[in-house]
């Protein structure tokens, strides 16, 4: 294990939410507008951002975002983690490393972590309710670095999107890009399985 401080993204990194979220998105679009989109279309758009997906497929549907978020929240009451997520977090914590999380979601994240039985592995969870600018702005990372006096060379940001990597780079810390297919030229390292983090 190369680092002492691990800053995690949630959706698409620890939480395998894009699958369920895309189904909720498509179901809401059909319910409100009787409009059909492919699951893969919703998945790819949500991978960029919720705002992008709504703008692309439902910007003319009144009340869509609220209805979608409500259905998605119901789905996320039974969160599905990526393979190895709980094991990696547990081993890091047991070995004296610290786990942090930065999510663009609100404090619903805390309920998700509790339902997934991984909340105990985190030193602090930063959500949108903290009021920081969203990634790729480095503000939330800088907050953790300052509050916990983290040494940048011992700290890494782990995420599945370019904005996670950009935020980490801007904050001056290492980055790990997690994706089974895509790669990132800017990331310090690319992994296809979370278990690779503890297999150094």
C-alpha cells in the first residue's frame, strides 16, 4: 500500500450505482413523458453527470429531476458495492491508513454508507451539504488536507471520472483512475479492480 490517506469518490468508484440509476432515469422518463431511451444511453450520460443526462433527455419534462431523484433514492436504499470495496476499506483502516470520502451528493450519502455497512471505515465524509464547489474544483480535497494535516505525497484521490483525477492533480496529490475499460493519461495509476490497491 503506497499511501497513508485515501480519498474516495462514491458513485462509480465504491458504489456500483450507475446501473440502478440508469434504470431509475429511464423509468422516470417513461412515467412522466412516455419517452423511451436505451439503458446504455442513460448509463453513459449519467456517467458524465446527472445535469448532462437531464439536459440531453429530459430538459422539457416538468418535475423530472425531482421525480428521478426520489426514485433513485429508493433504489439506493439497497446499495450495491463494487467487488472488493468493503475488503479494501477494511484492510486499509486496519493497517492504520485513513479513508476519506468526497461526494457530490447530499447527506443521503451517510445513509448509503450505513446501509452498505462501510461507514465505520471513514475518518470523514464530505458531501454537497458542506458547501464546497463540486469536483473538479479541489476545494474539498484542500479542506481535508488542511484539517487533518495530510502530507500530499502520502495522499491519493480515487475516482472513476476525469473530474476526480483533475481535482486530485490540482490539489497536488496522487490519483488512481478506476475503470474496467477506459484509461486516464493524467492519473498516477489506472486500476480495473479495487483489489489492485492492496495488491502492491
